[in-house]
C-alpha cells in the first residue's frame, strides 16, 4: 500500500477575476488588428540592427502590433522558480502560464532523474521560446541569487507561518517558488526564502495540481504588481530593444517553420 501524500500548499479555489482590475497589454483589439498606432510604437521600440529591421519589415502589421503589445506588458519584477519537478508536463504547463501572464523569465532547478524536454514542447506550444529560462543547481542557490537581485522569494509550503497567497507583497520584486511535487521545497531552500505562502482549501479535494496552483498565485501577483506599477510592464528601454530583436527573429523563424509544413 502506497504511503498517502501529504497535503500541498497550493490548495484552494481560484477567485473570479474582475476585468476592470486588470492592467495589461492592448491585446488583439480591432485597432491593433488594423495596425493603428504602429508609428508611435516604432518610436518607443526602435530596431537595434539592420537584420532585425529587415525581418521586422516582413511581418504583417497584425504580428508587429502583437509583438509590441507583448513587450509593453512584460514583467521582469515577477518570476517563478520550479524546484526539482518530476513531471515535465508540470514544468511545461507552468512555463506556458508564466509566458501567457507576461512574465519575462523563469528559473528551473533540475531533478536527479534528468529530462530531455520533449514533453515540454508538446505542452508549452512553443511558449517556452518566448521566455528567458535560467537554470540553477539547487533551490537554495536560486533563492540566494534572486535575493541578491532584489527579489523576495516566497515558497509554496504549509507551515504555521505561511501567508495567504493574496497577502504576498506586490510593492517589490517577487519570486514564487514551487517545490518537488512529492516532497515540496527542501529545508535548505526554505531557509533561503523570505517566507512561505499557501492557497486555502474550500472543498473535499486534497490538493491542486502544482501547475494549477502556480496559475492561481501567479495570476493574482501579476495583477497586483501591475496595479502597483500603474502600467502593464516594467522593462527598461534597453530591455525592450533587445526583446524586440529577439521576438522579431523568433517570429520569422517560426513563420518559416510553419510555411515549410504547409
């Protein structure tokens, strides 16, 4: 008989989101699809090389607008740490959620068994290619490195001091750490974090899947962080230029790949 898993910290129902509370990208509105406002966008996002400018000119106005809208909404001050996950589908699902919410970077700590990433690509639907992925040797090392960059690292974990996820600070850079699906964060990792958080449980189900828990907590923090900033994103001008170059080349590469399959 298998030992029953302990309750996880990422349990509880998701709260409904009021669209009026969201500060995010323009998205694919009618104006964006018509390419309106592209001249102003080009001033704020100048091309940084002849190669980028060439590929940019090949993109449709709709694709250009989408890229600029995504860059405007990128958050560098909110990130996620995936610590020693066993199931690659969980890693892939969280990366897909993080990219969709506008995070610019995610941090990973490998599990001992290793992973070739094949399942990631099937689940992420290429979302991981639009993110910066930074590997770390251990969860504690990752938390320490983020702390040196000014982040507060909060780990999903059930203990007497755990905060509700809705009480986490949004007035400073924050990283949410999710530990191994079976063991949670290690003692060393917890000691390197600023604290722990939990998602309350209201039903009979024992726990959420870790990817669902990450989605709930990250969606709340992304909204709260944007509300505090008063704008959709927080990238510097230099970061915007670099990201535009990267996204332009990647969009062109993906377009060629799709065309070759037709």
